[in-house]
């Protein structure tokens, strides 16, 4: 079956530190990959996406590259801010699943001033 | 602006009572989903619907029921058979493809 494994949290960083949150996947086929962000008390928002191998998704200073050879989609940001404190979810979709996503367990990031 | 509206934001249930959570979308998406999120946990799929008048059980459907009579609406009923209903409930929608899901702001259900 399909699965997404995320780096376990929580992750605590100082402001302006470099962020990496690891995500690897298993899928039967060629998935699209997503990172979502969830702020406290809110729903998930799409942060970035990549639909094929070697695509790089980017948004708000965050980046992730679709690596087919390592089945990975690691999230990175060069300099985090306190406002980046949130829960981050990695997810995949397959065309054959008609929109049904597989989500990782989420990684909680706390950025301290 | 298009989006997903969940109501109410907070809901309280008495013992033995059924409660219904509302989810409405104006994105013209075919597929809709209900997830449960417990504190510090990920998302667990309760039910999903890929087309009007059809829906499928997710991973934790016991104690819940849904209907999909209109494309834009997918209400979730938490029945008295759900013994531990306290959680954050999220509704989402998507096209029937490999596109991302769009989420509502959630309903927090508590037991009185």
C-alpha cells in the first residue's frame, strides 16, 4: 500500500536557523507530493507541491525537491522565523486514488526568538 | 472567494446524543473527506465521498455516519455509539485527481 513517513518531532529551533524536515514515501505508481502546514486551531493549508520527479516546489522561503531515486520529499528553509511555528504534514496523491491522499503523522516545529 | 466552511467551530455533546457537523464547499470539487485529529496526532480518515450519493468508509468509520445528497455538502453525524468523540474534526475537498485537498477550519467537539 501507500505510505508516508515523516521525521519525528517535535523540532525546536532558534530564529534564523536552517530547517530540514525529512519525508519519505512508498507508493504504487507515480504520486504527486505535497507539504501542508497547520497553525494552532486551524485546518491544513497547502504549502507547496511537486507533481513529477526532480520538480522543486517552493513557497514562502520553503522548498522541497521530488527525489524519485530516494523516494523522498524533504522540506527545507534557510532561515526560520517565529511565525513558522506550526505542524507540517507531508502527503501524496495518486491519480488512481481519485483525490484520496495519504498523510504523514505531522512534525511540530517550534521556533524560539 | 471559494472555500470550505465548517460549522460550528465548537460543539458540545451530551451523553447518548447524536450531533451533526456541517461542511459546505463552493469549489465545485467532486470529492469530499472527513478526518479526525486528536491532540498531537496526525489525521485519520473517517469517511470520504467521490461523487454525489456515494461514500466510502475510511479507517475509523465506526460510530460515525455521513450523507452526500448535494455536491457542495457533506455533513458528518457523530452518533452515541462513538464512545470517545472528543477531537478536532476536519473536512476537506478536492478534484478527483492528483491535486491537493482544500481544508476547512475545523470543528472542535467536546463532551459535556
